[in-house]
C-alpha cells in the first residue's frame, strides 16, 4: 500500500501498519512490566521523535512508573544526521538510584543514544536501559546496547508514528518509508 501525501515531493510506503505497531508496542510493554515489576521505572522519552512510542509504551506497561523527557536534535530539517547530537531540553526528574528506560523511536547512527547514555549514566541511576521501536543497524556508527527492540530495519528513511522528515509526517499512525516521487 502506498499513500501519497505530497504527490510532487515524496511518497510514504507503509512499513508497519498502525495495527502492527500497536501490537508490537503492547508486547514490549508487557516485557517491560515483567522486568520492572515493583521497581517503578522512569521512562525517558526522547523528543520529538519518540513522542508517540513513549506515550503508547507507557500505557502498555501495567505497573507504576514515571515519565520524563529529554529533547535532542541531530537532524534539524535534514534527512541525514548532522553527526552531532545537541541537548535542547533536559530531565526534570532526579534519577540517581532509580531504574531508567530511555525510549527512542529509532536508533540509527547511535550517536544520540550514546551521548544520552553517557549523560544519564553520570547521574548514577540504579539501572539504565534502552527501548526503541526501530533499530537501524546498517546505519550504526557508534555501538550502543539496545535492550528492548520493536523491529530491526534497513537504512531507509522512516517516518510516521512520531518520526518526521523536516517536521512532516509525525502524525501518521503507522511507520512508513519515505520515498522520492516518481514521474508517471
């Protein structure tokens, strides 16, 4: 199924339907609930891309937890990472001695997650793990440990379900691949 959003610019090919995303996030939530039962973890969402994943994952975890956010940018308005991650907004919660799960929508180069793990780890949490909906292993430049992964994908540029291309497509209920429009 191909859904045209801007005929002259690009197309989005559905990679994971809204139903598949919902089901996979629910499965991940149950695993996290088992692993953190009685520990009251803090789920730290990486804004803006992880907004949908973070919220849905939190709702899928039937145990007590807290939510917090960090805002990081490495893409700006481009479709290729600049290679440098910048923190735009930091946590409000104290995480020392707490169990922290960093929630990222997609891990590609690994630079942003690596930087965040280093910064969050310096605050001495009891544990620090990563949950990601999408692992773009072919794009990895910095090795990072991913503890909870929805799917491993290729190097395609993915959008939807919180992920964007120059701030477009975040509101799509599915994960899709951005493709250049072809002349008919």
